C-alpha cells in the first residue's frame, strides 16, 4: 500500500538529503588532536584538585600547630567533693586488746558542710582490727 504524499514528510526528506551532501569526515589528525586536548583538560583538572587538597591540608596543619596551647591549672590535690579511690586512708592496725579512738578519716559527720577539707566525703569501706589471735580481720562499717 502506498501512503499518500504528506508535505511535511517530503520536507524532512529534502533536509536529510541536504545534510548528507554537507557531511565531511574528519581526518585522523583532527581526531587525534581532539583526543590530546581532552586528555590535557583531564590532567589539568586532576592536578588542580590534588593541589587544592594538599594546600588545604597544609593550611589546616599550620593553623592547628600555630595555636598557643591552653593554659594548665596549678597542680594540687583533687577537690574535696570528689576524692579519688587511690587517696582513701589506709586502715590502721591496733594492738591486741586495745581500741583506737575514731579518727577524722574513718568517721564522717552528717552535718559536715559540702566542700569541707577536714574529712573525706565518704567513709572507708572496711576497717582493720586485730583479734586475740593477732590475725588481722576486716569488718564492714555502716554508713552514717
């Protein structure tokens, strides 16, 4: 079946024929030159990204190293509100048959103001005492 003549279709066919007549193939030298230009652009882009990354890292390093260090406070004992576990008083052994009076380190009064430097904020967990057999034993003390 033949199709009816469409004026728009005939115009497109004429344009296609005109385009085919104007086609000129590129020579091998032109194609190689375009490839070299594209390669140069890629290399320049990669080199510039590497330079920016290196420069940014160097600038950051210089900025961090050129800062003055933070001031350090004076060395001293820990604050009395929070005694460290390694600074708890050591248990004191007593002679057989004698009792020792309570020391400020082993007792804490409930009315002591916070921040008091006379006694630690927590009583020691155990006290050493001696029995008639002179063997040390530990007894637990009750918190106030």
